[in-house]
C-alpha cells in the first residue's frame, strides 16, 4: 500500500509568554517601513500637553499625582512640564521635529532647559534659532 503524502506550508508563531505554536500557511512578512521614530523630546512635549489637560480637567489633582502615576520623580515631572514654558511656536516646532532615521536624537530635552528657563519669548526664539543652527540635521 503506497503512503500518502500531504504537503502543507506551516510556520512557528509565538503566543503569549513566548510559547510557540504551529500555524498553517506561510510566515507573514512584516511591513518594513523606514519612516524612523518620533524624537523623544517631541514625545515629552506631547506628554506635557496631555498632563496639563488632565490637570485642567480635574482627572488628576496635580503634577505630584502625575509623577506617581507615571512612576517618575517629582523633579523629573517638573522638568517635563517646564517644556510648557516654551513659546507656542517653539512648542509647535518641537512637536514637528523630523523623524530620526538612525542614531541619536539631534535635539534632546536638556538642550531645551536653558531655553525654557528664559522668561522672554523673543530671547527664547533667539536661543532656539541658535540651537537649530548648531544642529545641522534639523532643517530651520
């Protein structure tokens, strides 16, 4: 009696907690996009705006509560929230920084601290233009 051969394409997939299972069909090809990643400072700026909204709406009491919920120190939360002291056009520029394709972020939060510490928005803008000029990978 001749043997019967059944051919099916299968692949191993990971389930929860790393368990493997056999799945029918070819292995799915992940989409490869090289759009890069959003700079960390832009994500922090968005976070500061979100937290400010949560405090204003009464969803959370204050920055101390936000720090507890975010598992960061109160000092770090203050550093993040100080990004809101930037002039509105600088905030917009930070939010719209180009994606980073590889390597380090060209502008980091520590670069923005002295700019945010400046009370006058015109002086902030001057420092921001200077910072962008020093960072050639960021278009002006």
